[in-house]
C-alpha cells in the first residue's frame, strides 16, 4: 500500500523538481497575476481615488479648522467634534434623525409585512398589488416631495381638506415644529414600505409548502397558529435584514428635507445628511462638516456591522 | 380558513384581502394622482377648496407647455439620460473585468482587493462628498458633466454582484474558451458578461434608477442650469419662480417621474430584482 | 381501529386528471405501499388521505368515519414528509411537542407569555414533555432534544420527523418518500427501522415511494399506480411473479422484463422471434400476444428447440455474482437481456451464438391491450378474474 503510493507520487515530485518545470510553473503564475491585476487595475485605482483617499481625507479634515478656500489650516484635534456635540443645531439634528428612524423603521416593517402577507395569502392580482405598493420606492423623490407639499398644503391640500370634511383638526404640517417630523416620517414610510414588502414577499416565497402541510397535520391549522408556528419564525432573518436596510435608508434621508423644509421650522426637521450638506457646502465650514460626516459614517458602519453579525448567525435556520 | 392552504382563501377572506389591498394601494397612489390632477388644472381651480380629480377647465396643455418652456426641462431630461448612460456604461466596463479577476483568477492581493470592495460597499457616498468636491475643484471639473459622472464610475456593489454571479459559471467554460484561443479580456466580454446578463441588467436598472433620482451629489457638483439632471432641475424650477404656481410645477414633476414609472410598469420583474438585487440572496 | 377505505376517488387540477376512480381498502394495521413513477398520482392520493388536498370526487373513510371535508388535525393521521418539514427555528423537543401542544392545550393556554398562568397549563406541559422524552428515547434521539434541525445529520432529522409523527400515537401513519433524501447505506438501515416500527406499533402505515426495493422489502401489500390509476394491489411476491398488467410487469424488476411480440399459431403454441413457445391459453390462432420473460428466468441450453431463444451475444456485463447477457435475437427490436448466475454460466463471449431456455410456467403472457393472459384462461375469463381482483 505505502510502496504503491510512494511510487505513484515520486515521478510527479521529481518532474516538479526539474528546473524547466519549475520555471514554467512560475511563469504561469506570473502571467496569471499580471492578467488579474491588469483586469482589476482600473477598478483598483478608482476605488483608491474615489473611496479610500476621500475616507482618509474626511478623517484628516475633521481634525483641522480648515475652511474651504482658505490657504491656512491648523490641527485642532477633537476640537471640531467638541464643537459639533456642543452645537444645539447638531444635537437637534441627531435627535431628529433618531426620532425619524424610530418612526419610519417600525412603520415600514409592519406595513410592509402586513401588505406582503395579504398579497401572498391569495392568488389573484398579486403582480398588480405588488406594482402599486412598490411604485413610490422608484419614483423620483424630489418630484414626489413636491407632490406631497401640495397634498400637505395648509389650505388647498387634500389632507387638510379631508380632515376638515371629517370634522377633525388640521395643521400646517410642514411649517409646524410639532408636526413636521411626523409628516416627513410619513413620507419616508410611504416611500420605503414597498421595498420592505418586496423583501418580505421573497422571504414568504422561500418558506417550503411542506412546513405548512406539517403544521396542518400537527394541528396548527388556524390562520393565527400557522402565522405563529411557521410564517413569522421563518421570516425572522428577513425581518432583521429589512430592519437594518430600512434603518440605513432612513438615516440617509435628505431629499425631502432639502425640498420641503430646509430643516425648519427652527431646527425641528433638521437631519444628519442635511446638516452635513449645509455645513460643508453652504456655510463652507469644512472641518465642522467633516466631523459631522465622521459621526454619520460611524452610525452607518455600526448598523452594517450589526447586520453582518446577524446574517452570520442565521445559519441555524437552514 | 378551514380549507387547506392549497385551496386558497374562503370567499369572505378573499373579499377582505382585496378590500384592504385596494385601500392601501389607493392611499399609496394618492400623491401620484394628486400630482397629475393638479398638473391639468388652471390656477383658479387649484386654489379652490374643493376636490375633484378632473378639472372643470382642462388646463393641461398650458401647464405642460409652461413646464417645458419656462424651465429647460427637456435639457434636464437629456442631462439625466446622458449622465445615467455614461455612468452605467463606465461602471460595467470597470467592474466586469475586476469581478472576473476576483471570481475566477488566482493572484497575490486578491483577498486584499476583495476586502477593499467590501469596505467601499459599506461607505455611504454622501460621506465622501466633501473630499470629492475638493478633488473636483482641484482638477477643475466642478460644474461639468465629468463632475456628475466621475465619482460613480466604479461601483463596489457592481463588482460584488458580478463576482457573485461569475462564481456560479463553471470553470470549464473558461478553460474551453482559453483552449479556443480567447484572450482573458475576450473571455470577460464574450463569455462572462453574456452569461451573466441577468445580473448585468439588474445592476443597470439599479444604477440608472438611483442616479436618475439622486439629488445630493448633483446639488454639490453643478451650478449651471444647462448641466442639471432632473431632480436638481425640478428643485431649481420650484425655488426659482413656480413657488406657488402648482400647475406647471406638477406638470414638470409628472414629466420627471414618468419615464421610470413607465419603464417599471413594463418590466416590473426586472426592476424589483434590480432594486432589491443581492439583498434577497 | 383504523382501516382505510377509498371509494372512487378522483382528483383533477384544472384540465389535468391526476387520479381516476381510485378505490382501495387498507386493513387495520397493514403496511401498504403506493408504488409508481413520479407524477403517477401516488403523493396526491396520500395528501388526500391526510386532508391536505381535497378530492374532486369520491370518498375516503378512516376507521368507521367518512373524513371528506374533515381537517387534517381531526383525522388522527400523522405524516412524515420527504423533506422532513421540521420547523427550523424550534428545537427537536419543540418540534416533537408541537402536535401535542396543539391538541392538548387550548388556544388560551398556548398564548406566548400569559399561557403559562392559565389553569392546567403547567401540568399538561409537563405531561407533553414526558411523552416527547419517552418517544425520543425509543427512537434513539433522546440526546438530541435540545438541538435544532440545522445541527442534525440527515438520518437524525429523519428520526425526528418520525418521532414527531409517532409521539401523538396516531391511528394511521402516512409517509411520503421519507427515505429518498438519505444516502444508499442509510436508506437500507432506515428501511429496516421503519418496518420494525410498524411491527411494534401495529397501526396502519401508508407509504409512498418510487423505489421498488423499498416497496418490496417493507410492505404487506403493494399498490402499483400509473397515470392516476391503480394497476394492481397485491403482496410483493405476487406483484413480481404474477402481474395483472403489462405495465406492472415492466415497472417491477431490474433489469427490466423482456417483452417480445408473438403470434399464436394454434392452441397452445405461439411463434415469436423465430422460436416456438408453449402458451397454455385459449386464444384464437392468429392473435398477437406479448410474452414477458424476466431476465432471471433464462438458463443456458445446448441447442435450439421449444421455449428457446437463439441469438448472438452483443455484450456481457459482469456484476460479480451475476452476468447480464445482452442477446441480439433476429426479429426483435431490442436486445434480450438475461441475468445468469456467474458460477452456473459457461464462458460467454461477445459474438458467440447462445441458446437461452425458459420454463413454460415462467412465461408471462399479455394480450395486445396489455392485460395478463393466464394459463387455463381464455380471454373473456381473464377480464372477469381481473375485475374480482381489484374489488
């Protein structure tokens, strides 16, 4: 047995030892490396220039007092961050963003899940309902924000007209500091729930029919029992994923603030990206803007890492 | 509910399902309907405090004419088409070869490169805008088409998506192509990309939709009206004069939103796949 | 008592008819296998028994009770699925406890947090836990109770699936290809275990498979299905040796039975592939019949004669204990395959001429429309006999 295997491997080993073979092998590897890097080269250069240098730059700028256009700058350490967190405007912006996210995420997930469950529970008009509910997600938000402004207009808007018709109190939704954030959140939910719905639909589709059959035979045959025994647990991983993705999208809200409120009234609807934009590009407080960017980046990266952890843990669901 | 799952819903439940979905669907559509409705109404009717979808006096021609003539809306649309096309073509040109190298070749530095792609995938583009703005200023491309296109020519998502798809193509296909005398670049364009067409299309839709709709970077990169893509243009139109002149403004909004909606309705499955791409699997 | 009675059950999906007038009685405690190729309707029939699918016509009774329109839960049946259908988010113990919880606890008692404060919940839960543990021990999976299905091997999952069915002590076990996801070795082992389980529990088993080895080794009776029809229901040995229908003969046995076209010359003799065969059936001379000869029915003889096929050897396959000889016989479309015992067969090489003899009682005769023609019968009587058999 052992002698047979040694005679089998010996010729191979000796041929690899031959200088010619080794050279050919090395040449082959070198050629592959060269090909690979010339194929990936443009992407690599662009990744470095457009992603990695800017990220390092943003950290560097955040530590200086540089103002765009100024010829001098000095190192201020964490001075910008101190200023950022002492700034009432930024604190309001951060609180608003978190508040906005805590409204939009559950709203989007619950509505998206309910609609997905309803669509999947029957067979007719599935594509039709899916299309309607998905529409806002891909419509240009800047343009739709203008439509929303008209809807929420204090006198001629449909919302207030309807409320008046029903004898309910009305509001100047986008100009009242108590209602502006919920109003923006409503637009956020309107925009994202179709996305959540589509992800849930995919999740529902991947639940094997056998599990429902088994539940029927085991006696979990009422709608609520099936939901609790099979549907919801099987949607667990998808739900976690939707949670993070929608949270990321909500954190990155900019268009509606820019078009509808400019952060007002006061700071009532200021959110992180809008602050980042205004400080960096309107007030040209470059160092300050960079610090806001770093704070924003930390939140996004944290959320993404949580997602990666959770998705890794999903294995036992297979 | 007592009937087995495969038999579908009982009649009352089916009716309930349609009722609820029709109501939520109608609510979802309200902004679209309102937008179109206002775009065909004369100012007098818009400011009347009563609602009807169809105007008493059809004012659509006037509103749409004003939208198309008072603001350079056709120019905005053309800008949008040009910028989105350039971005998606360049992205595929840059990403497909890199994805092929990552999926099918073995070379030192491969893991590092892939790690870079994954890190870049996490970075929200808005965070990079300040340094990119400074970079654009330094090389003098601010306020040009190049400023709108350049930051997006490499897409980490594209590389990642293509790599995943290329990995599912059997190695033997590549070996056969090499034996047939194809160069590595030819393998990328004549074997891998055609075989991965579903992924390419999904990515293209994702890219076009997100850049057609994007406001943040164009707001920073260009000032000239003649360069503005649709979202920025329509915002300028609103700020500039339309203010409360809802008719033309809604007409302009409708024109900006329409192309994607029509494309979506005619290729629903592709859009859903593209916009949730990779997310599901 | 749970005998099952299936009366004229039909099932169609839109225009396609999946089951046509299937009638079958299954005795209490019997192990009956539904055998057929995929798409023959056997799984649909099982799902109708389970109540997962509703028949288009006909009626099913389990025990004394007609169960048409009765929910699966109330039928006193348990089912083991091909994919096992274990709930991936529950532990083995929770998987096995679910059918008991659903039956023994009220919906108030099953409420997530409040449930445990309802009167009687604790006692019932403890009782369920005892039953689960007892069943798990009996199946040798007692040590796996805290694991989740994702952490188990295929064989272990299979046992859990059986355990979930067993724990509620149903009157009927339904099994839908439960072994087809296992590797060959494990399949043989589980085959024996399931058979043993049947002997121990003594309840009715209805087992669906496309694998004839499983059907032949485990069943009291096999029901062969094709294109939505029951072709024959009989003990395994009879299915093999005494098929009612040409399609049954062709489905059972490996290598496949040889089917040769022939013409009846005179009473008791038929001509086929240049040879004369004794056919002890009364059919008019000139009638076309098919003669089926199982590969293992052949033996080598020295010369041509009555009941002997002669041809040239195309190929010999050595299978160890057996030889498969492919013989080109003039006047036939396909080579005739013979399975010979290696130690008894002489040295056979390709190209040589070989004479293969068959004992007349091992000839299976079929009429042109596929019905079995039995010795001593004439054609009319055969039809009557077949009818009796199906009833």
